[in-house]
C-alpha cells in the first residue's frame, strides 16, 4: 500500500480557511464601521436640523413675548385712561349735585341753626352744627326726612356748649344722599 502524507495539504487548507475567516472578519468590521459611520452622519444631520428648528421656535417665542409685554403695557395704559375717564365723567355728572346739596340744606335749615362742618363721604353727609333750641334740630330733621334729595336723617349726639358767651346745642347729624 502506498502511504500518502496529507498533512501538508491539511495545513494549507487550514491556513486558507483561517485567511478567509480573517478576511471575512475584516470585511464585516469594515462594513459595520461604514454602517455606523453613515448612521452617525444621518443622525448628525437630523440633530442639526432639530437644533435649527429649536432656534427658530425660540426666536418666535421671544418675539411673541415682546409682543405680549407690549400688549400688557397697552392694556395697563388703557385701564389707567378708562379710570381717569370714569373719574372725569363722575366729576362732570356730579358737579351740580354738590351745588344742589348746599342749596337744599340752605332751604331746609330753620333759623337759629348754623353748620360748623359738613363732610360728604360717598353718599353719606355728616353735619356738625349749633342750634339755639332743640325744637329747631327736630324741625331740621323733619325737613330733611321730607326732602327728595336726602334720606334717613340720624342724630348721633346733642350736647350743650358755650359759643360767644351764649349757651347753644351742638349736634352731630348724619344723612344719606339719594
């Protein structure tokens, strides 16, 4: 029988398979690196595009915030002007009211009574005055109660006092303006 030594052929074949495996491994690694590289480039482009969008949106938001601030300033100015206009309107409308109040008080006040102090707060009038007789104070309260301009006269105090070396009745009176 002939002895054939196949060992060198097996070693060559083994080396060839190892070379093919290394080449396949290198190609696979190169292919993997190439795929990762292209994915990185694609994602970098997406990220760059998203950053540009975010920058545009931030600019738009800042622009709108400036407009909102301007609008708030304009609204505050409008409210201030409306408040002033309302105050002026109330002064114009109520201008004759104070004159009417004083004219009515003059007409409704009996003799021997004079007022020392008249304070108008909103629709309430506080009067401090002097009277020679208590009947005059009662007559004043009746006159105010019957008046179409005043309502709910309320006498808060009456006390004796000296005025020009004479004895007078000092009174505090509250009435409501209609």
